[in-house]
């Protein structure tokens, strides 16, 4: 035998992979409650569910891959036994495009569908940035008109309000990629992907860096510290001073100008639509933001560009459509600063933004910001079809929206109460205790004629730990937030009795008693009842607890 000590095998270290969060019962409940409300809004607009798998062929993700030459960058990918590249889905839109193309002959167009599920991004995780997160999407495939985009914005607004987010605490901002593309053409960067991306990224930073910061990013570049050599340097797009001034003025749309008849290059019928928007809102300047912005866009020098002009006309149509349907600029607002980062957008783009203040990780007071967005992507399905297939949709970031609702106090994932606990006094009578638990489950959770629960679930749990230490069972019940404990020892069984212990009442009484003898005499919250009266007694105590909770 060797003199050397035998090394103990190392224990496997329990550790969570970075960017892949665990979810608590409260988080899961809150998510389910929130998504049920969203689902009702979608179905009210005629949308139906569909589900696609987590894994797709990598080439089906197409242009959505950050780098097609490196299929594992940005997405989690692997090869199957046929050497085909497969990837965990990066979003829910590209898989929908594949699903539509593959089932095109069996799908009724326009196809209105919603999907909820996990998506995966092989990116560096950070605060609030995960590699696995949930999205909730809605899409219309086969509808070419911008009225479909307008309806998406209306549904987003309805969703915010169904979740209890008040008007004034949210806005749906709308822009058009054709407006952006027209600008790129006019300033000569449309055929330079790197500079075009720099411009778009700069225009997306007004809320973060302000006008001066955006001007630097459009020009020579920006130092994070504010001065040369301080912090990291972000190279700029190197636009001319004239182009920078035009871009900033247009994207901020600062001037109130209702001189509709002087719109440059806008056909008469579209000018009339714009005039209706203004006149329909009277003279209240706070309600004509969309018209002001549209007027400013129409007078921009970029309106000489045909792509820009087409995008502007579509924005006018959307503004008129939502206005007629009763959605004013306080809910749906034309905003040229909306820049969606995905390359596959081809027309209107939109974002749902929350306007209330929160404190960020640096202790700064900021607006909560975007919780979802989307747009028109007419080319994504067409990649599989060889024919035009228009489509539009939006995606909600589930975790981010749930965080917002918690900030507003609109949702909680905490259970109404813990389970009713059936305790175990005698090991040889486990079957009796199981029968009690099952009797309570059936009586407290009745099903309707459709087989579905008729009310909220009342959980009932049979203690499964070591029954030797009875006080430990009651401590367990307390930690679980149990409202009631059922107790039956040998003496109670012999008399056909059992004890229903009101743990909430017992805790209240305990707070008023300091003497042990008095405590034993009080037997706080205990009700000795016939076995046949178990259900009635439990129902009565639950009703009393609910009434007391409302009075508090």
C-alpha cells in the first residue's frame, strides 16, 4: 500500500453558466400572468398561436446571422451527423419565415400568428443582458399595405394598457426604414455598409449621448470621457458638417409648423390626409406631435430622394389610419429617431417605449425605455419562395417588460398563500393522510363542465419529510406560508376527530401571549372537528382569512 495519502475526489462545483438565468416560482408566476393578458389582446385582434422549434438550420436564419462566415458568432451552433450547421434560434421571426415558406400552400393569407418562446444569443452577457431570454411575437404575413403596420402599433398600445400601463407612461414610436435608407442615399453612404451602420448607430444614441454626442459620432468620432484620450474612442461616420446639421434637425423635428400646403413634393391627397390629422386634433400643440414631425420631414432637403419620399408617404398613411381609429400621438407617435438595428426591415419600424423614471445600476435617474419593437420585413419569407411575400410584426422582451410592471407595482408573482399542509403523526397511517389531502384537493379545486378549474388553485400538500419531529413540520408550514395545517394523531383518530389549525390566526394570537402556560391553554387557532367536517371547516377558515385580509 502506498504511503501517499489518497486524494479525495473533487466535488463537482455547482455553478450557473453566465447569461443563463434560473427562474424563481415568483418570476414564473408573474410571467405567466403577464403573458396571459398579452395573449388575450392578440387573440382579440384575430391572431392565433403557432410554435417553432428551438433549433433551425443555420442558413434558414439567413441575414440575421451577425457574420455568415463564422456561424458560431452571435448564435450557438453545432453540426449534425450530416455535417449540416444547426443553430439555436436567435429570435422568433426568422423561424416564422421558414415555417411560412415550408407550409405556404396550407396557410391562409393574410396569416396572423403569435408565438412565445426562448431565444439564444452567443454574446457577452452583462447587467440585464442575457444569452437566453424570452420573447413574445405577433406577425401578419401576406398583407402588403401599411394599414397592417398601423394595426400592429395599435395592438402594441392596447397591450400596454391591458397590462395596466397608463397613457403618459408609454408611447409607440414609429419610423420608416425607407426614410432612413433615403437619407443614406442622399448623404452618399448607402453603398458603404460600415459607414451606413455607423450613421444608424449614431442616430440611435440621442437619448444616451444627447445632440452633441450624436454630432460627434456622425463626424470624427467620440471619446467616452468627453475629451481626447479619455476613455474608449468610437470612430465616427465622417459626414460633412452640412449633412450632420440636416440629420440632427430632421431627426429631432424641433419646429412646430402646420403650413401643410407648402409641403415639398407631397401629392395633394397625402397633404389632405396630413391636414386632417392636424385639424382633427384642434389647436392643442401637445396632440399634434405626429403632424409636426411629418411636416418637418416633408420640408427636409432629403425629400428630393424618392426612397425617402415613399417612406414619408407611408408614415402619413399610418398617422391618418391610427388617428381615425382613435389612437392619438399620446399613444402612437411618428418619430424619426427610431432606428431598429436588424438589416431585414424594409418599411415601417416601431418601438414600445416606457416613459416613467427608474434608477439605473449607476444610481442615475433615467427613463425605463424600450420593451419591444418590430417592423416590416418583406424580404425575409421571400428568400425561400422566389416571390414577394410581405410581412410585418413586433416582438416584446418578456423579462424586460416584467421588470417594468414590477417597477409600476402592476404585477406580482408571489402566490396568494402557501399550501394547506396535511401533517403526518403516525408513519403507519400514510394512506389516511393521503386520503385527507386528496379530499381537500378535489373539494377546494372544483372543475367546470369543460374540465377546467372554476377558480384560483388552492394547493394542498402532504408533508413528505421526516415525521418524527412534529414541531419541525409546523416550522416547515410557516416557511411555506401555509394558511392551515391538518393534524390527526392516534387519539384524534380513535375519536373520529382531527385538528384544523388556523396558522394565520395562531400567529396573531401568539403575538399577544408571553406566558408559556397561557400559550398551552390557548391552543391558538386550533379547531377540533369531526372527520366529516374537514372540508367545511377548511373552507370556512379560508373565507375568514380572505375577509380579514381585505379589511387590513
